[in-house]
C-alpha cells in the first residue's frame, strides 16, 4: 500500500476531531499509564489509549481532580428546605437542627425527647413536655426546682405524705411514711424493762416499732429507770385514726418527779395495716430513749401466741394461755439461754409459769436491780438480761487458756415476799478467747478506740490493741509496754456495733513514729495504701478488709538517733462488702502514693519502750526469732451456755439439784435443745 494522499489525511482529521471534542467535555485526559491518574480519578485502558477521568463529586481533567462543592451549586444536592447541606470530600450530607431527626421521606422531623428514656435530662420525678424541636421539664405538685432537679419543701407534700431525704444523694421527696420507714425492734424498749444507759441521740426520721417489746409507743407516763434508759420518753397524747393522716404530738421524758421534764416533737400516722409510724428526733438530753407499750399487739385473735387460745370476754376477744397439764413442776419449765456478743439473756415461757400458778412473776439476778421483763413473739417469754462482762448484775467471770465464762443466778418467785420456796436457776455462757473477748476480760489492756459514723447504718466503734502472741488472745496490760528488738508486735483492730455482716474493717495506713504525735514527719510505714511494706520481711498482714477485724505483726525495732520509744498509728475505714472490693490486691511492686492521712480515723498505741538487750526482767516477753505465722486460729465459734435449775427450801423439803430434779421424759442432763446452747 502506498503513502496516503492529502485527501486521506483530511478525512482522518475530520473523524478524529469529534473524539477530542467529546474528551474535553468529559474532562478526561490521555495518559501513558494509570499511575499518572489522580487518586480521585478512574483509569480506563482499552488496549490502545489510557484515559483518566475524575470520579463523581470531583472536577478536573483526570490528572488533577478537586472536590466539587455540591452545596454551592443550585440543584446539585437534594437536601430539604429545613435541613442544612454540608459538603464532604466527593459528596455532601444533609444535617438537621438540634431537636430534629433526618428521615428519607420527610426530611427533618421533630424528635420527641419525651418518648424514649434517656433522651431528656428531666429529673426522675419531673414531667417531660415535648415541643417543636425542643422539650421542657415540669416538677410535680409540691416540688420546687427547674425540672432538671426537683425537691419538695416542708409542708409542700399532700395529705398523709412527708418531705424526707431519699436515695444516695439525699434529695428531698414526698413519701408515704407507712411505706418508707425504718424499724426499731430492740427488746429493751419495753416499758417493763429495767434501767440502762441507752440514748436515742442518733434517731432522725420515720420509724415503726416491732418485735417482742411492743408495737406502739407508750402513751402514759413511764416510771424512771425503765426502757434501758434513765428518763423514759412517752407519747403525750392519743394515737390518731387512719383517716387523720399525719398528726403532731409531743414526746415527754420522765425524770426527777416530772413526767414531762423534757420534750421533743413527734409526728404520728396510723397506717392501713393496723400499725403506727412515728417521726422521731434526737432527745434534748442523754440518757433518754423512746419506750413502747408491752401490752400493744397487732390485731386481736390473729396475734394469739402458739401456746394461747383466743377467748371472748365481755364481748371482746382476748388471748389466754392454753392449759398444759404436762407442766406440773418447776423443773419442767421451758427455758431458753441466749449467749450474745454483748449480753446474756435467760427466758422462761410465760404460759408455763401461769400454768404453775404464777399470777405475778418476780425474777431477778444476783443484783436484784436486774429484773425480768415481758417479751412478745410467737410465744411470750419472761426474760432477764445481763451484760456479757464481769460486774454488772452480779455476773462473775472465770477464764482459762481458751475460753472466758460468765455466770450468774436467776431467782424466781410468785410473790413479793418469800417464805418456803426460793427457786434459783444458775446459768453460764462460755466464749472463745478471740480479740474482742480478750479485751473485755482484761483488767487494763493497752487499747485505743474511736467512733466512726456511717450514714444510714449507725455508729461503729473501732478498737486497736497490742497482743503478746500470734493467737491474739493475750493483750498487753497497762499504759506502756517494754520489749526487746527481738520480740514481735502483734496488732489487732476490731469493729463493734452496727451491721457487722455488711462492713469489713480496712487498715488503710499503719505506721510507727518515735513520738506520740501521729503527724510526726518521721514515719515508718508498715501498711501503706492498704498494702504491707514488702521490703520489711518481718511484716505479716494476717487479715485486712476481709471481716470486721484486722491483724498484722512486725518485729520490734527502734528508730535511728537513739530513740527508745515507738508509737503505733493506724488509719482505718469501713468498706461496704455489698458494693465494693474490700480485700486489697497487693501484687507486684507498689509505689507509695503519698496521700494525706485522715487523722480523725487514726488509732494510736504506745509508748512501746525498747528494752536493753543486756537486761532480762522477770516476766519479759521471750525473744521470737521468726516471722509471725500467717494463721491465728481464730475460727468463728458459737458461745456455749448451760442452765442449772435448783430449788432452795427452808422447810423439811430436801434441796433439789440437777442430778435429782425430775426432767422431761427422754431428756437427760446435758442434752441439747434444738440448735441452741446446752442446758444442764
């Protein structure tokens, strides 16, 4: 084929020109390869020509592509009139104003913040009111606030309601005290219970009386030295009916011949369930406590005891002891001994006493000021209580290496005077020698104590003592201790009072100083930030944050600089085992935080004097060469108790001792009643 003619070149030019024109309109460019195309371009290879074209949303020749702003070009976006177009790289998005939601069909529509939980920030008691693009919060009637936070004020609540703190934040809310109240169930509140030193200084709020002492506040003047207090408090006024709502009354305290020497405001409400609730405040003095009427019961025949029958008397129903023909002798009396942590209680079945002809019951201990009182429950009991310590009520203490035993004698009579028969019941409770029992049974232990108040759960007492051995059963006596540097210090902390099942005692920081000043800058930390100082191999923390007690040991030392005195200090706190991780996790290397120590929660012990090694005084602690063992042998144990029944006579009758008294059929001396203490 020959060379093309001039006409051929003209025809080729006419054919190719439209292709270039079209290429310019699409903003495409030829390239030697796809690598020359822009990152936001598309590369097309047809085997002859490589073409670069900008992607949608971009403008350019394919070799260079720039973002196309659709929001600035009329008709380039489809956002509705009530939305805003926001340009993005290679595209755009439609944005609604606050309070609106974007929908494909209708564009921006109102968001109902009140329809879904969590969309509004209204207070839990407030009402959410939706509006176009917004919402508002309205506090309920009787409450003030901006809707974000609502609180009632005194007198603002409706009939039968009261404005009281509620929840963890203590916000004031209107509540029905018949549904929101605390329980007072102490047996000693009975107006028949004897004297004591209780003081209701921590009461504030609505309460309901329940239990064996009575369910209603005494509404007549109570004699002094009753209800386990000095000046009993009683309700000066009548109890309201259910239709009266909350009424205001006055509580009077009886002392020095005046039935109303002191006063305190009280509010009372009768509840539909047949009980009363009382809004009580702390009395103006101590020792004053609110008393209950032991004759009050909830309902009528429904409240008869297991050993009672319900009978009609002059048109009124009442409960009467059921005759038990099996109880024919004093030795057959049903009796109960309770060995508590702080007191010991002996109880006799009231109906058994009545079956034996006791119209009145006179019962008392060696100290006759400790007399009996009535307890109501599934059965009625005549009870008497002595503190679990030596001295009060004539209680005696004996002690061996493992247990402390408290003993006393209960005297029983059915008349004010005694001629022929004097009934005596000897009883005793034995307690294993743990840290608390050891302190209670020591004459002058080296001990430190402080009170810690936890909101809503009561007042706790924390004690710290220095013990002689890893058994933690022999506290050091006296105001100071002299030890050699070879001896070990065994330190125990313990929690008393309140709900011990919920809280664990946590030793946060324990340290030593050469002076009695707990803020002395010269400190040797034994426990810091809850964990032991690991560089001292003699430090052993046996227990911390696991129970109501803590224990640690360290070898005796002295401070450099010729200091012979050592003082111990422990910062403690209460840890809620229900919601918190109380036991410290002390693994790996720990760095001291240097946090501040709350001196209001620091227990102090000392002085501990360093003894010259050349001096060996009599009775000094033997040298200990090893670290303290990790175990303490303080396994939980139940106090054991026993009762001995004896009858003393002044006539020709022979004395009746345990070995000769008749016992119920099938029962031998030393048998166990249920799961309780042994009775002999």
